[in-house]
C-alpha cells in the first residue's frame, strides 16, 4: 500500500526556488548525498556505542552505482536509516523556518557563487536539480519495517512499505534528460563521478566505492602480459583517499589544499582569512586546525547558530560542534581538534568538565589571539578586514563576564577616530597623544561628521586631541568595562566635566556663575522637567549651547537601551551648558534684565536647539516652531 503526502507549504516554495533559480552549480548534489550517507553512518556508529541493541561494527561503506540504460545513479550507505516518522519529518519538511526568506534575499543578489545548500539543511533536495524523480529506500534498526519514499520534487511524495532486510539507505536518482545548455549525461560517466568524489568528498571518513571498468593487459600462462591484448575488467574501487588532512604533516599540506578543505567542510564559498594549524605534543597531545572565515557566517547572530569545533578522539569522529572548545566571542571560528588523549565515549555532560578539553580550549584561545596579534602587526589590511567582519565579537569579548578578558583583548580592538583616516588601536592613540593630554576622549555617533559638528568638539579641536568614534551599540558598554587604558581614563565628549581648563579659567567660570546666578536659576526652573542642571560651559568656543550627560548613563546608552525589550525608563541625566562668550548669552542676559517674562521662550528654544545638535528629537516641534516665529516677529519690530 502506498500513501500520498504533501510537502509542507513553505517546503514547496523553497523546493521550487532551489531547483529552478538559486543554485547553478548542479554537481554538488553528489557531495550532499554522500555527506548525508556519511552523517548517517556517524549516527549509527555513535548510537551503537551506547545502545546495547545495536550491533557493533566497523564495516561502514558508501556505494555509488550508475546504470546508463535506466539513467540512474544510486548512493547507498549502511548507516542509521530512517523510520516512517523520520521520513516524514526529515524528507517531508524542507529546511528550518526562516530559510525561505533568506534564500529569497540571496536570489536577488548574485547567487551564482554562493554555496549555501549545505548550510541550510536542504542538501537532500539538491538531488532534484539533476533528477526527474528520487527514490529513497531505507531501513532503520529501530523499525521492523523498511520504506520506499518517492517524489518528483513537486507537490507531494509517497511512502510505501518495502522489503529491505539490511540497515541503511539507498537513494536512487532518475537523471533528467540533457537540455539546451544543461548536460546531465555526464553524471552517468564513472570518471565524472569519481572526479567529483575527489573534488568534494575526498576526506569523507568512510570508503566511497564504485564499480569501475579498467583496461588490463591479458596475461599468458606464465603470468606475463601479452602484447596488444587487453581485456576490460570491472572492479570495485575506493574513490576517496579518506586520509584526513590532519593526518598529514603540516609541511605536506599546501595552502590551497587547506582552503579547499575549509570550503568543502564548512560550506563556505570564500577562502578563510586565517588558517591556524597547531601540533602540540607533551603532557597533552592534540592537533588543531582552526579557520577564521573571510566573511561572517550568514546566521552568526541568529539564535540557531551553534559555535564549536569538530572533535576527533583517537582518529574517530566524536562530535560536530564541540562548543566547549571555543569561547563565545570567538564563536565565528571553524575547524577541528584531534586528540588521542580523549576517550571515545565522552558524553556531552562529561565533556563540560573534561580537564583535557578545558586545557585544549585555553591553549587554542591563546593561540588564536596571538595569531591575530601577529596579523595586526604584519598585515594591517588583512587585520582590518578581519575586524570589519568580527570586530563586534571581539568587543563583546571585552564586555562579556565583567571584563574578565579585557587585558587579553584590548590591544586587538580598532577604533575609527576624528583625526585618523584608518582605524587605530588604543596603543596607537595613546602614543600619538599631545604631551598635555591625559584622558582618552570618545564620542558616540554613527559618523565622523556627526562628532565634528558636536559643540563639545570646539575645545578638543583647538587642542588637537583626537577622539575615538564609537558607532556600534556595544562600544560604550565595552568602554565602561575597560574603564581605563594604560592609566588613561576614558572620557565621553558628551559627559560631565572634561577637565580641560586651568585654575584661572575655572575661577572665571565660577565668577560668571555667581554673577548670573539668577538667570541660570530661572532657566533651570523653566526647564525643570527636562534638565538636571544649567551651567556655564567651560568647553564651548563657537556654539551657543550644548547638552551633556551627567554621571552614569550616556545619551547613546539611553538610545541603545530604549531599543531593547524591558525597562525603558532608564534615562541619561541632561545638563544644559551655555557658552558665556557667545553673543546669544549676552542677548539673553539683556532680555532677562529688561523683559524677564520672555525668558521662558528663550530657555525652551535653547534647550530644543541643544537637543537637535545632539541628534535627539524635540519633544514638541510645533511649540518649538511657534516660539521661533514669535521671536522673529519680535526681532523685526
Ligand atoms: P542535513 O543533512 O543538513 O540535515 P539534508 O536535507 O541533507 O539536511 O537531509 C535532511 C535529513 O534527512 C537529514 O538530517 C537526515 O535526518 C535525513 N537523511 C538524509 N539522508 C539520509 C541518509 N542517507 N540516511 C539517514 N538519514 C538521512
Ligand atoms: Mg545533508
């Protein structure tokens, strides 16, 4: 009896998109099916270690067969197989949620180069790129029955019971006919298939076997070849070398091999930015190959992203993503660790407390950071590229765990600054400081321009102090955790007293504040709902007013926090500073002396202006405009 089932709706659209437009490199279907076969064997093997009911074995194989007459290719494995429910869940639902949306956006850009199929868990469906229909015959050790799953990759699939005594899965592809520009026939050639296996699946841990015909000389009675006499023999050959790249010596492996290995194993389409190969022997022996990708993985910041390195113990695969091997902030690295010191049946729970593993992780972290340091020193362009892709993660590393790692990471952070064209490190900033500069200044804004127009820059510019431009959300949080760098405190150009003036100037300000006490009080009373204080400014030269924040939360942090879920009532304290040297101040003094009733409007306009300069929004734009109009008319009279 055969049962007809529909693909889930999202699956249907995805399938269509995938087969017809997204993917142009059709040949990867073989890699995907072989990788599924290899995964299935891994699963069987790992399960058999702990499940008494499963036979223990080391006879694992993947078979390729072609039938030119029937135009079929089959890929068989003796892995875990699938139960009825597995078939429905794994082959009847395509990909995880959100994949469709993502693929659509990719389609609009140039999808040609992008090798994404393996990243999405949609690998199986690549079979339909070359097939008119696909049959999957499968038997799980957890099910009495075996099943045949069939689909043309359109709306539906069928499942029926079959007789298949052996554990494992056989996938049969009915190849499409050649079309104008598409050649499918080539996939029926054994040389083509074996070259694809070499190209994409050479390091698969299990033998990939195929019957191949070879011409051999015919031998005479004494076993010597007879001249010009050949016969065709078919023999089963193992196509992949299986020698894992890490079993070779470092010197033997070319950079291009490593790049290919990286791209095929971790489904990337660009070469890695950095490859770190370490061989450690001694109390703890292990080998690690770690890659820093050239681009951030598309889902790096999604909840579903799993960090970790592949783990092999005694040459046997243990785990795909061992997360204990990388700290959170290095979640973007890919690679593997091989150690003979680790036991084979380590469960996930045991892993967390495994002393050797913790040690390897610590060593690797140090190694990665020291390689990054080297790159920063010797190949600045490359480092900048790295920082563009993963700078946020490095900053997060400083912020995380209350700054536990700040000493390790602070010299690896790059900052854009007001004076420099290229990003610089804190060390470079400090080295370039003028002799009289004590603190490190920073401004929070999306761009340099925004910082340059900020009135607080007046004094800093005149002293030729550079200012770090903080434009990522995490930046100020990181700066707060850093607190200081080589004894230089961080000072926001928007915050508090910048402490840049000498004693006599301070006295002048004090005197001014005394003289204009009533005026300042009056403005403060008017603006009481909005500002904490009104002061004579020590930092302004050209601008009439500015708004600074008091101790604690800064304006930028207020903005970041207001976008986060939860408590939104956290507000930065606002202090309005007035430039005593500005004509406007003199004007207001006159107004206050002659017509105190109109001070109210002036105070609000000053405040709103300061808000606008700060890139914040005016609460009541209509009232602001009205007051302006009123003043303008008054001035014209
Ligand atoms: P992924 O391999 O990334 O999970 P695929 O689309 O390649 O995504 O495969 C979907 C699922 O189908 C697999 O996760 C697995 O559960 C199942 N599957 C595919 N091929 C096999 C196979 N040869 N043996 C057992 N299960 C398989
Ligand atoms: Mg797969």
